C-alpha cells in the first residue's frame, strides 16, 4: 500500500508557518523598526513581545500606549498577516491644535509689527 500516512502522523509533522512583521516605535530623534518572525497565528501582542522592544524601551506600557497596524488603531489580540507593520504610539509632547493656534497668533503679531 505504499506511501500512505495515517492522520496522526500528518498532524505531528505539521509545524506552524512563520510570518515576518515589523514593530515600529518613534522617539523624538528617530524611528526604530524591529523586524520579527512569528507564527502565522500570532497576535499583535505576541509580535511586540517577541521583538524585544519592551526591554529596549521600558517606558512603553501596553496598557497605556495606543497600538496600530498601518496607522489604524487596533487591539493587542488582533491576528497578524505577513508583512504587517505594528506601530506603538507615544503621547504627544504638545497638542497640535494648540501649536497651530500659537503660530497663527504669532503670525498676526508679526504682520501688525511691520
């Protein structure tokens, strides 16, 4: 009967496929990207933990920092796809609306002064 495999043999021979994803984090001076290989059924949290980024940047708190995949907010339990880019967001240093308002006010002062 030749090359017949029993079901149990097939199951034990199967290993999960690996996918490659990126984990990105920006600090004021630069953006850092960690490339990591994880099981195809890995979640966002699995990839973050596997990347080692939490050891490199202890200020990251997954309960506080927002997380996104390709700029769309997501949850830590979201399954990943090959070549996904996970982004860990940090709090802004300044409110963008307040900065624009301040620049506009300064521009008005400059025009009046000339």
